[in-house]
């Protein structure tokens, strides 16, 4: 029997695309559904929004097939609240040891933001499932990923921030295991979000198929 942490980590890697949502409960549900229709099965619901806990609960109940991450988790208290609400994994803009320990206690993957190799290694030492390049554009994401992946090829990377249709393949080429999208998968009409999700899902599938051949 596989540990739940390993199962969730594999899903994040296999699905490869994450939507980043900062919205109220009703909007979060609508965006989650639109993304799911387009093939996106991983979502981050940010705790920068006061209703994040309720959003996690309701998205989990209505769309159990979606892998739900609690975003902007800055301390162990918030981490536990998110986990009890149903979050499958936790994300934060920086590495926090207390959050890492709480995540490990509940067998929940932790994805902290790291901007140096030292931070990334420390995060992995404390059991981080992925290292988040956050924001990807600010630290020249693809280049930084490549710098880290060369000496530490087994370090799972989530690229978050600055990704779009044009540079998606660049992040993948650099070694990103999952790429997070904000605007494309959270803004605009629900029809646009669904269409963008479908296009990104196809782009990822085409990229992986090409690499296999």
C-alpha cells in the first residue's frame, strides 16, 4: 500500500498543470469546474482569501477527483486548518520548518518557494515533495530550474508565476515537473478558462509524446 503523500505527489507530477485561484467560494467552484472540463485536475486555493478554508471544503466535496492545494500557507496553524478542511497538499512562498513538520505529520506533500539551491536543499531535507520556483519569471525560472536540476536531477520542481503558452515548453525543457498558471486558468470567462485548460493539457500531452519518441 502506497503512502498518501507519495500518491498525491505522483498525481501532481503526472497531471503536470496547476491552476492558481484567489477567489471567493462560488467563483472558486466555477473556476475549478471549468478547469476540470478542460482537463486540469490540480488546483491551488490561496489563503490570501478569507474564504479559502470553505473553498477547499466545497471543491473537495463537489469535485473529489481534483487534487487540491492550499496556497500561501505561512505557519503550522494555517497548515493544520487547511489539511483538516481537505487540502491534499500545501504551498507557501517560502520554506518554513514548522509547516514542513506539520505536513509530514499528516502525510501531506509540502511545496515551498525557494530562490537558492541552499533553500531548496534545506526544504528537501525536511521532506518537501516539490521545490517551488516562485515567481518563475522573477528569477528567470527556466534558467534557474536548469541550474538546480543539473547537479540535483532528482529534485521535483513546480514552476509558479510567469508561465504562458509561449514559454510552457521552456519550463518543461528546463526540468519543471509541474507548471502553475494563474491568469490563463483563473481569469476571464469560464469558457475562456475551459478553453485555455484544454489547450494547455494538449500542449503538455504533445510535449511528452514528442519526448517519448
